[in-house]
């Protein structure tokens, strides 16, 4: 765990204590002391397992999943409804623990028929030299050769009276009694599979019986025996499902290989993690270990240079890092049972658990956005990438965008040799992530499009690209600020109603400046910023594909017997630099200010594509303020013009009351917005807000399209991707959405 990312470099000292659990804590304590001078504190194995599993289930959003017929499905565990559960740890032997709370547990049962039995018997019977070899054999096995099935007893017919199908195993290894065969006559593949099923079913059944004993529905399975192996999980799940008639669920943990180690770590006092909440933790996936295509190569990587040179070495070796990895399509047998192992493949699937290593960052200032109508049911992502064709499409979009992004990133750092080297390494690292996800879609937990887009930004930051679109953003800001005075004059000559429409059109039109969209980037070669902006505004024909403008207008300006509604405070979640903020959102903010509504511009904390950051806004506002009194006075009132104020001596403060224009950072560095984890400044600013405006495709479409708020909400975006336009709004690329969702009161 990394609290602020500052690695301690102090040498190991005499007082260093490492918390360790398991048999190794006893076996190697002296060696550690002798060779490294560190003391080992031995922690109870069960305590650590439970502490580790409780921590994971509380701290990581997509930790638990079911695994049935080759399909992983993440399960959202309600933290207030976690206990009691049964934890089954399958190592050499098996422990079954009833967990009732933090530090509250009891080992209620176990079995000596466990992982050691599979490995031990398997070794004797197949002459396998390694555990992985034995598992790999099982992938190609057929247990009918050796197990006695119900069908074998009843002449191939189902014994339906007691609800057993012909393929149900009546007796593991039972066929060996009657057949006149020696060990050599059986295929090692079949032996391994029969053994695996025998042991997994048995563990599943005993776990079920124990859960039944205590009236518990959830059973979590962990331990080194599972190691992310799909077929092992399937057999255990099948057993639990079969015996409980679907009433209980076998659940697995993404980080199951680390339960004990995590628990030992948690046993240090004073972590201050007692009040830990899931929104305080952010999981990131750096190139911590040089892995590619599902395999770890070499030791973990420490610093940037190590990462870069590893990437370079990797390429020299000629490994096809950029080659698309074929998708693994879900297998079905059509048999509706487990007669043929569904998750089997040509070779053993990559060791999922070993690679699902993210770094958990503690960000204690993050909080849940207080204006969400129902935080519990809130899901930021609109597109669920569990659909494999969807995942493949978006991975391809990201992959194809990569060369252009690397160009921009390298240029943003002056195009130096060092920048080129980093750019190259970034491209390879990000491609490795994409390849990894193509191979194992659930490798990083449940992913939405927002997570993929954020992963890209984080990968850029990992290779120290601070702001890839820096110069593009500056150029667009300047060009837009030049035409702002004319736009404001034009707006001021309109009636209030016409102006409101023009303002919303302006926001939608300016959202065309999006360097993350392939179609838009192609468009920019065809004209200047201002030409494209004019063209885009001209094309703003209503009705838009989603068009609630009239409802918004009625709410703002009133209609019939409905009075105009003046909002107290509006939060404007802004998107891109240039025309988007300068000619779109800022004039809209000005209109709200004019009506007496306080405005908070909410922008990214860190750069992402060409999005404007909170730190960049004050300069833009200061420029705009030179041409507009409303903005100037509001910005002064909001404390935005502290430096600039001293320069403006010619305009004495007017007496009329003035509402403030403010800026807060949102706590993220992504083109999308996950409202479960926002900055505390935003949380505070939201307290008085009664209008939320979300702008852009990332914040209003990829994420939050379906989000419901406690206050009036307006979502504005231009859809700059054909497939998404068809899928979400049954429209076409460049269609717009203006969705207004007023509060019911
Ligand atoms: N590469 C491996 N080598 C040996 N055993 C493995 C390997 N991968 C998984 N296993 C399984 O893990 C079991 C040991 O698990 P572990 O958690 O170390 O148990 P314990 O601490 O109870 O000895 C083995 O019996 C075997 O079934
Ligand atoms: C990253 C984005 C969401 C940014 O859009 P914005 O929020 O700036 O409107 C968008 O550019 C995007 O989804 N791009 C990928 C799709 C494409 O290239 O078609
Ligand atoms: Mn954007």
C-alpha cells in the first residue's frame, strides 16, 4: 500500500519488524534475522486469513466473483451486509471458518482431503513433476474413463426418481474396480481430471454442509490450491450449486492468493485504517512487474528507467507485444451440465491471481458526491464491457488511437530523445495492458469504459507525461478567447429565451473539440478551430437526438402559471479546453451568474486528453474577465481574480450584490467521472447546490448518462462516435443530447 507514493529509502535496521504468517514464519525466522537483520513477528494464520479477506471485501469494489461454466461475474458486496460468511481456505489441507466480523471468527470445520491430496495422489498416479503440469493434464482429461457414473449403473438412463442425471459421478474412480486395467492403461489426463473433480466436489460439499449448519448463504473460497484456475472454480461452484439446489453461492476473490500476507500487514497497529471506506481507496495498475500477455517475466520493476529499459529489452527479444491476442470466447457444450469441463482449453489459462496485482492508493480526502440520489445503486459506467464484442471494439479504438497519442505526448515534452524513449515505452506498456485485457477481460476486476480511459491516462503519468495535450490546449484557448468578445455581444443582443437556446447550442457545438475521438481528430485537418466551431454551430438543428431543452427553458424562465426558477448554486462539470470551456461553458456560467445563481466550475484535478484542469481555469477566467463585467465581478467575488484584481483600477466596485464564480477540482484525472470518488472540496461545494450540469461525452454519456441526482440535472454532450450514437441514442455521430432531469418537488 502506498499512501502518498513516497518510497522510504532507509536501510533495513535492527528494529525492522516484518509481520509474517504461516509455517514459513517459524521455519525461516532465524534465517531472516541472520541474513537480513530483520525480526519476524509471527501472526496467527487464521487471524491473518480472516483479516485479509475482510479487508479485501470491504476495500475493493470488485473483489468477489462467481465462476460458473467458465463465466466470471463480479458481485457487489454490501459492506453492511457482509457477515456472517464462510471462508474456505484450500491449501494442503482445508479450513472452514465462520466469519462474524473483524477479528470475530471460528474455525468450524475442515478436511484433510485438500490441495495436498490432489497434488500428492496426482504425483503418484501420473508421474507429473509439477503441480501446473498436473493441472494442465486435467484440461485435456475425460473423467468418464475412470469415474463410475449414474449412467454406468442404470444402463445409460437418468436415474430421474432421485434427481440424478446419467452423467453424475456415482463413485469417483469407481470404474477402476470392475475394469480389468492397470494404472498404465489409464490416460494421465483422465486420472488428473477425476482426481480434481473428486477433491473439488468434496470440498464444495463439506463447505455447503457447514454453511447449512449455520444458515449462511455465502461461501468464499481461497487458498493456493485455487490460484485463479477456471476449472477448479467451476467444479467447486457446481458442487455448491448442486447440493444447495441453487440456494447458496460459491464466491471467489480476485486477490485470494494474498489473504494471509494482507492480514499480516493489517496486524501492524496504527495504520489508521479502522474507519476505512471503499471510496478512500483507488486501485491502479502500474507496470509494477514486467508482464505481458499473461506471463510474468523477471523481477518487479522499481523506477522509471527500469521500466523503460525492460520494455526496450522486451522488444529486442522480438516478442510480439503489439500483436492482438485472440479473444477467448465463452465455451458452451450444450450439455447443460458439467459432463465436459467447460473451462478447459488447449493449455492452462494464465495464472490470473498472480497478475491481478494493482496498487491500492489511500486517498483519504475522496468522498461520495453528496448529490447522488441513490449512491448505493449508482453505477458510473453506461457501457458494460462484460460484453466481449463491446470490449473488443473499445480495446481496438484505444489501440488505434495510440500512435497519435504518443506523437502528442512526445511533442508535449519537447520531442527530446528521452521523451521519445518514454513515449515508446508508454505505447508498449499500454499495449501490454490492452493485450492482457483481451486475453483475460476480468484481469483488473469489473471494467467499464471509464476505467479503460483512465488506465490510459495513468499509464501516461507512469511514464512521466504530465500533460500530453498542453500546447494544443493553449492554442485552442487563445483562439477561442479572441472571438469571445464578439460572441458575448451577439448574445447580449438577444431576448432571454433566444439567448438560453443559443447558449445551450453553443455548449453542444463546442463539444466537438475532442482530441480523444478519432472522427474529430480527422476533422481538425480540414479547418481552423474557429471554422470548425462555426460549422458545428450552424449544424445545431433541433430537435436534438435527446432534447429536453423546452423543459429546461420552462424551469428556468417559467411558462404559463409556472414561475421562473432561480437556482441558488450551480455546479458546472466542465470538459475540454478551448472553445468548449471558453465559448461554451463560460458563457453559460455567465448567464447563470446574471440570473443571480452562484456558479462553481468543476474541473479535473489532473490533465486527461484535452480536458481543462481546475488549475488552468483561473487564467482563462481572468482573460475573459477583461471583456466582461459580469464574469469579472463574479470572479472577484469568488476569489478567482486575486492577482488580476490589483491591475484593474478603472472599475470601482459596484454596489449591486454579486454572486460568486468559483472553481473546484473534482479529484480525478480521467475524461470520465466516477461520482463515488470525488474531492472533498467538491463535496463541500455541493452542499448548497441545486443544479448540476454535466458536459461532454466522457462525463455525461460514457459515465453518468443514467445517474440520478437529488437536484436538477442537465446533461449536455455531442456524441462523437458512430457506434455509441447508434447504441445509446439510436442516432448518428455528431448528434447531440440535452437531457434535463428536474427534481420532483
Ligand atoms: N505451483 C504449485 N506447486 C505446488 N502446489 C501448488 C502449486 N500451485 C497450487 N498448489 C496447490 O497448493 C497447495 C498448497 O497450498 P498452501 O496454501 O501452500 O498450503 P499449506 O500452507 O496448507 O501447505 C498444494 O497442495 C497444491 O494443491
Ligand atoms: C475520450 C472521450 C470520451 C472524450 O470526449 P469528451 O468527454 O471530451 O466529450 C471521447 O473522445 C471518446 O470516447 N473517444 C473514443 C471514441 C472514438 O475515438 O470514437
Ligand atoms: Mn474531454
